[in-house]
C-alpha cells in the first residue's frame, strides 16, 4: 500500500509489523515508512490500545497486538483479492459494452 494515503488502521498495522520482533523507534519509523512526528502520534495510540509495550530499549508486540495484526493481515489478504476481482469485473463490463457497440461500428463502415 505504499504510495497511497494510508488510513489509521493501516498505519497501526505497519507499526505493529515493524515491532513484531522488537524494534527501536528509528527501526519502526523506517519499517513503517513514517515521519518522526507521525511515529510519535501513532506510538501513543498503539501503546494506549495495549498493542505494543516498551521493554528495555525496544518496542514489542503484546498478545493483543499480535491478535490485531493477525486479524488485519487476514482482512488485507481478503481485501486485495476482492479488489482484484472488482478490477476484473470492471474490465469484463467494458468488454461487454464494446461488444454491444460492435454492430453499430460495422454498419457505419458499410
């Protein structure tokens, strides 16, 4: 989803993915592709939601964070499949539309 504006849930998931094995703020910032100010804002959110905790010098996922991330990744997989199906259906509709117009094109050539 890089290159697109991400919503709050996607940013939270990116932080959790970057924190999966334990990470510093800098590691999360680069792993989640966030500016420092956005990282600060969202770290507060994920910590308040009990998704991440600070242990020693690293941020680590909690059980709650692991569960959220599991559900998010399942959702994202299904969403991407649905998006591809939708794109295929749009193409199919365009082909049907062209098919309906072909007799008119043939008549205008005659």
